[in-house]
C-alpha cells in the first residue's frame, strides 16, 4: 500500500524503520519541527525525522499537520493509508476523514487510553501490556481495534527496555495490518467501554518518591520513569537525589529514614524498604549507591 507516516518519538522511529523495510514503504513522513532538547538545550530533530532521513524517505516537518500546506503535501503523496504513531499532534477534519487512518497504541485497549500508557501500566503493576492497531477517530484512542498483541511485563525491566520491545512488536503488527488492508481483509472490533482507563501524562510532582507509599509501588515508579523522565527522592534541605534503579525489600525502617546496610542504601517506606541501587546526586551523574556512599555523607545523618 502507498502510505504516509505521522510520528515523532523514539518509539515512532523504530516503527518507521520497520515500515520503511516493508512493501508499504511510506511516500511521506510527517514530524514536528526541530526542538531544543536535553540538558544542553541544543536544537535537535525528532527521532522519527532522523529515521526518515536515514531511510531516504521524503520528510515534512510541520508545526500543525492540519494546516493547508501540510494537507497539500499529504495529498500529493496520495496515500492509501495514513499511519499515526506517537505523533503528539491532534488530528482534525478534514484530514481525519480524507484518508484511511491507522493508529498504533502501546497498550491493551481499552485499558490505558492516552498519553502515557507504558508508564501507567508499569506504575499500576499490570502483569501484561501490549500493542493495538486501531482506526483513528475523534475520540481519545477510542477507535475500533483491528489487531492486538499481548506481552508480559518483566518485573525487572524499566521503561526503556519495555518500550523498545513494544516498538519492535508494533512495527511487525503494523506491516501485518497494512498487508491485510491491501487485501481488503482487515477487520475491526469496537472497544468495550466498560474497560476504559486513562493514561494521563506524567506530571512533574509524580516524579517524587513518597516514602509514605509501599516500597513495591515506589520501585515500580522508578522503573516506569527510567530513563526518560526520572524519579527522585527529596532529601533533607530540599535537594533531590535521582533514583534510576531500585528494588523493594522486606527490611523494616521508619518511612523516610535513610540507612546504610552492608554497603546498600535503604529508604524506609510505608511497607518494607526501598533499596536504592543507582542514584544521581544533584549536578552529578548516575552512580551505584555504594560509590555514592563513599563520596557523600548519608543524607540526614
């Protein structure tokens, strides 16, 4: 099929590379303009733009895909299907109805509609998640679903590893969906509205590890926010200690208490303790907790 591809993120870039190597190679890729990114605030292209250029695909960087200039470029590409993956822009009429539109969403819809489905699944302690290929509609991830694949969430993996696995699966599932659509055999089923949950975007305050919560919950949050958002522990005096790897233990400490035990750094919580395995001091780089303890006094001591 002739396709156009709308995507932005690392996840979208992985899916795009798979699509570019398939019979459904995009005639046009649309991404947002270059932005300032990272701690150095350097201007960089979106990952999907990089993937498009590496694959030799025609690229349009548009602030708003619904504007007439962007619509005109898509019409020239004459896609038989428009694929949307982690794009970040709201798609409106007439684009929404002018072409068949497929959306790739990394959750088992109707669970976790919205902006942060991978993070929310991990933070909720879901044993499984997955990927759906659906028809894009006006509602938030509410369109009918054609294909889905379920995967187990490894209790030790973080967002980066789970997202990479789901992106790889998404690419294969998308190619399969387009092949079925090319043969007029792609079928859709409406979502069960009774099972809907929403994956709201991660707010800045959610990054804080609250010791009044159970250790298992905090460990799940660390995994869900690593490495792209980052969780932190607020130290006495207001400084933040970044935490990028942590494990729940049964050791009992008062909530909020930090203790060193046989070279390990433990945080007391409402249920058990959180062992902080990799931390990042203010202005520093991530390091093993034992290295941190050698160079810093125990916080609060």
